């Protein structure tokens, strides 16, 4: 793999061993805890009932908590396209970061450098499409907001490790907060579903629209996450679908 891995196994995983070809997704998380050590302990504590395959420390060290061919417990109630409960089909990567509740910070350069190497390996090893490298907020937008708007998706996309739009950020910014008509709003939501986002069940249309729009913005329009559909968001969504 070309990575310096430390093995510190968690007991939180499901049997039996899964087939290699069932792995279709990579889900990226942040820990959302103040203490790095406590985050690792939680992922290994049987009482917490959570885990991930990999943990990336602040210093760039990668800990392998659950072997790839076992199902870790990181995605929970989740969906993307027609797939649900993505634990069975995914590899989870936790990146240490205090998160929004604890003075959310940028991810360290060392973390992102090793993440790129890890993603490159996993994508090749399991033949994962870059469209299926996702954040926790993508697959559970009503529950999760990680890895958040400070996660460098665009930087990863430059290495062909995930998707991003091909629009010039400074040029499309002039369309920010510009209202669009009802037809374009409907098309925007259709674009989100075509990208892979799923409707949140048992909530009203307007609330669903806001939740999915925020998830989209955290991923593709990161410097303004307000849940409001404007022309900038619409153009980005259209570009992603076309490409």
C-alpha cells in the first residue's frame, strides 16, 4: 500500500467476512470529539457500538481499526442512490477533528496527505467509482454534517479521488443569492437526486429541500451553507450531473 499503518483493532464489527466485490463506497467522517485518544477509545469500546476501518490522527498516522473485509459500524441509517444502510457496502474513514460542536478546525496538511494515499489505494483495490467517495452528511443529511465545509473535497477531486464541478469559482460566485424560478428549483432538486442524494422520509417538502440543499452546499459550495437554493447552487448541480 505504501502507507505506514498501525493496527489497533476494534471489536465493533459484524460477521461474517464479506466478499471483496461487495465494497462499493468509501465514507469519510470526522470524529467530532475534543480528545483524539478518547475518539479512538470510543471506536473500540463495545458499549459505543460504533467503529470505522481507518482512523487518521492529527499527525497523519493511520490506525487500522477494522480489517476491510469486515463490516464496521460507521454509516448507520443511511442511503445513496438506491442503496440503503451502507455499512455493508462501505469502508469508513474517521479523521480526527473536534467538529462543529467543539470549535471546528481545518484538517491538518498531514491528515490530507495520508488520506489521499489511502483513498488512492482503496479505490484501486476495490474498484470504487469516484462518485462513491462520500461524506457522512451526503448519506445521512438529516442526521450528520461531517466532515463539513472545511473538508477539502475540491483538492481531492484534483487527484481524481472524488467528484467536483468544473466551473470557475470566482465566475459563478456572481450568481450567489440570485433567485431562480420554480421550474429551476424543481430541476435543482432533481439534480440532487440524480447525483445520489435521497429524500428524507417523514418530513415535509420544504424541510426536505432545506436539509438536502445544506448537504449539497457543505460538499460543493462550502463558503456559504444556508439551505437556500440560488442560481449558483443550481448551476453547480447542473454541471455535476452533466459531467
